[in-house]
C-alpha cells in the first residue's frame, strides 16, 4: 500500500512540476523498479507462462527459463552454486521442457491466509484455506475449504476427566441433557458418539454464524502450486526496495506425485459420492457371475445399471478377495489380492489408513507414517481371522483422476465385537492398473 501511495504521489508531482530535470530523475529512480515488480498474481501467471517478460533485462536473459528464475525470491540464494539455486534451475528447466502452464481455473493450486480477529473478547490468530471453485459457465469464485487453529480443536484434544451421559439417564427421561448444554459446553464434544470427528471448517462457520468470531484483518497470503511434475512451489508477496519484488516464488519442494495427490485430496476434502448400487456383485466361491466383461485381460463384474471405471474394478476385486479370504481362511485369495497391487507381490503398495493403525497397535509394530501391504495383510490374519470378524468393502466410487492415478474412495468395514468403518482412498496407477496406495481420507 505504501508503494502504491508513493507512485500516486510521484504522478501528482510530475503533473505539478511539468518537464523539469526533476521529472527525468524521478523516472530514472522509480519506473524501472515499478516495471520489474510482479504487481499482481495474474502478472505472475503471465510471466511464468512466458506470455510476458521482464523488459529491463538483456536479450541474453530473455528466454522463458531465465524469466522463471527471476520469479524466485532471489535473496534466498547465496550464489549460483548454491544447492537451492541449482534446484531452482532444474525446476525452471522442467517447466520449459514440459511447457507447463498455470491457470487461474486450475484445480491444483490453493491459497492459505493468516487471519487475525476476536473470539468473543479474546484476540485470536488462525488460518483459512481457499480453493477456486466453478459457479457457472466460465464463472468462478474463491471458496473456503478448511480452517486451522487451536480455537477449532474439540474437547477430546484437551486433558480432562471423561464426561458422558450416565447409563441410567433414560430412567430420568434424559433430563441431564438440559444440564450439559449449560454447565459443560467447553467439553460438549465428549457427549457425542465415539466415531464423531470434528470438522474444523464447520466449527469456523458455526462460530461466525453465532456472531462469536470476527476477522479483523489478514496479514499473510501464500499460494501453493502443484502443476509442475514432482514439485510443489509457493508464492508470497515481498515488499522491499529492490528490482526483485512483488509476488515471487518463496519456496520450492520436490515431492512425489502420489504424495501430491494425497495432499490435494485432503485440502479439497474429496469425499465419497453416492454408493454404488451393487455392494457384492459376484460370489467367486460358487462361480456365480453377474454381467461378466473383460478389461485388460482381467475379469470385471458390474451391475447392469452401472459400468465401473478401471480403478473401481481393481478396488472391488481387491476387496472381494480380502472378504473371501476372511470368510474361508483360504490363503489363495490373499495371494490373488497381492496381485492387484503394484510391484511383485504388492511390494510397491503402501498403506496408511485407520485400519492399518489398529493392526499396528495390535501387533506392536513401530509407529510408521506408512506401512507395507504385507503388514496390512498380516494384520488381517492376526486381527480378523482369529476374532472371526466379518469384512466388507462398500461405496466404491471414482472421485478424481490425475495423469498418473485414478483416485477411488470406499468404505472398509469390520463387523463384530471390535467394529470399525473407515473412509479410504485407493490410488490406482494408470501405468499398470494396480493399487499403489491405500490411505485414510481426510475429512
């Protein structure tokens, strides 16, 4: 804002002093800096895409790769041999070689804003995440997709004595319910069913709707871009007396495409759509087949009303094989399930879902961020087969697709004394139509 005011004042001064020597001096001092500045995010897009170029640089550095390098916050580089600078050069080379373009209506970028405000009389800081969402033909809007901050945590994250509605409350017509909303509202989450999970965005909307939370101002805005293969980069605004100023690339991180897909799905809150009308389309044990077709040499089973995608068929086949293994104890089904996953015997398939965490605790495995498929199947053998639990897979639906993966959502369900229902994402590689990752879906 100060710089905008400065240029307005310069313009007014120029109008008042006419064609004097001072005019020439002001032009020399400010116009080059103003032209070099990346003034808008749209201007960043234009320069990144090679539509616009820095006019103040020599012909030697006018190519797109050099212009992308000049979009970095150059103060983070110590020299041209700095490892960060070399990584930036490799990134710029990838962008130009693959002719990567970023657009406003892309689904693979989002904004993170730091907000300062009041919750009641208390000052609070928190973050809001926003994505571009279509609202009509060639019309878009920014939509809040998530909230982050301590004020959105529920009582289950705070240490306190457990609270619950007493087991004999029904004998008093549940009169205690009127008390819990007046005396223990700070810990109201404890009275909800154990499977309830707090949605921080819902908490934010509720606080605003009730007039309790106000945003006074936004201090920081950061944009995250996922368009470049194997990279995530961020853009922030830099203000200083420099030719390298405005909206610039503030950080660059190498990232596997699968991890990028998981992160994006969590930010965008991809959730299962309506359940498929067929829950158990085939009974393999009796060789009863419903509407059998062929897909890449593999049998695919589907209801006459719904033809599943390749990814859905792979996930359905995997789930049916696990179910039959649990029902019969026949290891041949588990061996066939391994073949539905990437790598020899599924060795390249990772698992990091809620069910695997339970298996890991039961088998005293180390707390890893991601487990092998073999550990996952060992968990079934140790946990489900011994306790005679029933396994089902349902609500199989393709919810997103990338260049490399079909992302399929589904529910994994254990029925028995230790019942559990998970919301999972299966990442099915388009390279070999195999499952590469099984991950809990972030809500």
